[in-house]
């Protein structure tokens, strides 16, 4: 959405919040700076199940997601983005709550999202560190929950405006939630299938991608890889574009 994005571009970057200790119950502010580029998937790697039929087509709804991401008439774009981020967070949190018992320091010692793709966390000393996936995801979810609870970031009372930093903040949120999706698809798709939730999960992710694309919240370099070689869920996104589920 050009209106929303034009605000985002015109605003300065969000100031860094006060430093917090890096413990499993708190989150440092995820940085988008100095991240290593996504590494392309090895050509010899087997095709992940989520790209295979019939799973790639599994969905709760048929058709294109464009209509459900459009800004409703008379709705404020900030309000619309805030509501949707809240819903995406709640839904991912529910999925992760169910899958968490399979995502441990032993099964997932890194925040992996593909054969050669591990996301790193920028710690309070601005160092890029590898974290076990459950720790990484806990940091993300705690950080987002704290933002959602913060009236200065997600105002809920009438008469309170969104901060000028809101567009920049939600882009950070989107980037981290995308990584959580990427890890769950890569490392826990078997469990999603076991729960027969692939239709729910695909629909949630397709909605998330469509919304992110519409309001320019997605930073695709995490899943883009080299030209012509998308990594992890980047391949799923490409596939859904081919299938007409998502806009190209
Ligand atoms: Zn995991």
C-alpha cells in the first residue's frame, strides 16, 4: 500500500530501545543490520515435503488472497495493519504452542530454515550469534508480545495516535515472524502434517505473505537466496505465485 509505505520511507529509523538482558524471558531488539545473506539451498538437497503435492495445495480457502488483504473502506491503514499483525502473531503463537514440545535445544540447536540457512540473532553487544531455535523464537515472541502490550506502539485507546516509528517497527516484527514461519516449515512440517494442520498453516502463511506484500512489510532477502535459487519458504512463495494463490 503506497500510502502506508510512503510514511514508512519518510520516517527516520526507530531509535534503539534501552538494552535488556538476553534471557529466555526477554528479547533484545532484533536488528536488520549486518545480517548475512541467505545461502542458497544445495541443488542436491531433497525437495521439502511442503513443496510436494498434495501438501503444497492444501488450504482452507480456495482462490487468491488479494481480497482479504485490501484495506476496508473507511478503515485507517495503521489500524488495519496493527489488527492484522495482532492476528498473525496470535495464530503463529498458537501453532508454536502446539509444536514447541518438538522444538528443543537438542532437535533444533540453531534457528534453521533450510539445509544451509540459519538465522542469527543480534545480541545486545551488536554481535551476530547462533541461538537454539526455541530460544530464538522465545525472544521473538516475547519481544512482539511486549510491543503489542505497549500503548505507545500499538495504541488501543481513542484519541491516541500511532507513533511515526510504527511502520519501521512493524517491518521488524514482520521480518522476525517470517523467520518463525520459515523454521516451522523447514524443521517441523512433519508434525504439522501429523496434526493434519497443513491446510490451516498454509492458509495462514499465504495470508501473511499476501498482506506483507500489499503493505510492503516483507523483507525478502531472508528467503530470496541467489537469483533463481530461492531458499526455504522462498520456494513455497514462488510455487504459490505460479499456482495463482499469490500475486507475483
Ligand atoms: Zn524447531
